[in-house]
C-alpha cells in the first residue's frame, strides 16, 4: 500500500475513487526522460485487455493509436470534427469522437470518463491521455516516488 492510499482513498472526504501503479517508461522504448504511463481501456474492449497511455497534462485530447483505434472504430459513433494537431512527430490529422475511456484501478474502483478522443490512423506512438476533454473532468494526483496515480470524480 502506498503512503497516501488511506488519505486519498479511504477517508471520509476521499479525493480519489481509485489508484494504480504507473510506469515511467514505455516497455521496449528507450527514453532518457521519465514519463507517466497509466493503464486504460476504451469502453467496449474486452475487460481483460489493458493498454498504456502517456499522461499529458498539456495535451488537448486523448489520442488513440492504430492498434487501439481499430478495436473500437465500429463503436465510436458520429465524428465530432476533423482535427489538425502539431506534435513532436510533425503535423497530424485525425477525427475527433466522443468515447468513454476507463482508467484501470488496482485499488478502489476503475473510473469511466466520457472523453474527447482523437483517432489518428497512422499513429504508431503510444496512446495519450490529454488534459482537455479528459483530465479536466476529474481529480488526480501523482505520488512520483512510489509510481502511484490516484483518480476520482467530483464528490
């Protein structure tokens, strides 16, 4: 148990519904800087399947790469908009949808968030969890020394 679990999850005025361990590197990718990769699953994907997404507090959207987008493309519904986005990999274009994303909890409850999801057909980089349209809809905290990510909704 992490030192903040009782305070953030189990108190009378809990800050979070759930918590999970995050990775500070994507498996198999060498990156000199630590990052925060959290476990998630788009709604409609088999519950035993879990993906990693880079937590990006400066990101405008959640971004689904080819692998994940292909699993949910028939469940996305109507496109909201076509979006151009400048990334570290250059200018990319994709389609914006509303879709529910599940943050996977190891302690407490997983959390489903109605999200703005950008589908990039040729995006082979990891998925992203962005601030606008996702993180701005919940409470979250990071215990960096213990690689612990806490999340919850307004109580």
